[in-house]
């Protein structure tokens, strides 16, 4: 065993202790909840840097009915993100603008169908719930389970989601596979 005498090097011990204390702090204390340039335009009212959440996108539009009268249409989509919501939102926005990604999600398919018909739409975002993603100890992903719960049990919150997507396996467990780590 290696013994370190702390009487001669108190500064090293205090440096290591300080480093460990910093590393063990809860990361939510160090990360700002929002870094939007214009806080009034934050998609989640100042909490866009949250992670591990189930969110809802509400798409509002006015579509012409067959009788020529415009009617308000509201569709909802439930999604999840293990990363920061802001990063997930950037991926959604990219799928709304790049035609190669228009089939990425049911939400992007719907937005592209509105764009193809030249129908103006507005998308609002909100957090429905929070959960931990896949745990290697429990072998469960509470985040995926929670998203499936909202799609099945609260169908009014997920009118765009397809039920066939519920059989997909958890994509968060792959980060624990040895094959996915560089050697």
C-alpha cells in the first residue's frame, strides 16, 4: 500500500479535496437554467436547459374545411429527451427545415404536411414530467416508460404519436454497452 504523508504536503491534499468536492456537486447547481439571448422567447419560460424530461409540443393551425370556413386545429406530440431540452429542440427545428429529415418524427411529418399545404402554424412547448433515463443498476429506463405512459393513458396529449412506436426498445441503454466505447 502507498502511504502519503500529509504533514509535508497539505496543499496537495487540499487541492485534491477541493477538486473532488467540485466534481461531486450536483451538476444542476452549476448549469444555468436558461441561456437564451432573449429570455422572453425561451421555449420553456426560462428552463430550456433541463434534461431527463418528457415534453409536449402543441401545434396550432387554421385549416380550410371543405365548406371554405377556416377552423382552428390543435395537435399534440409527446417526446422525451435525456439531453438538454434545448439540444432536442434544435434537432426538431432542423427536421422542420431539412427535407431529408422530414420523416424523423411524427411531429416533423405533421409540420411538413402543413408546410406543403402552405398553412401557417405555431408550435408551443411545455414540460409534462421528469424522470431518470436508463440505469445500469435497475436495467430500467423510467424516462422511456413515462413517455409511453403519456402516449397510452393520456392520448389527448399525444394526438400525433403513433401507437406502433411503443414497442421500440430503450435507446438510452446503449451508452452502457462496451462496444459503444472507444478503445
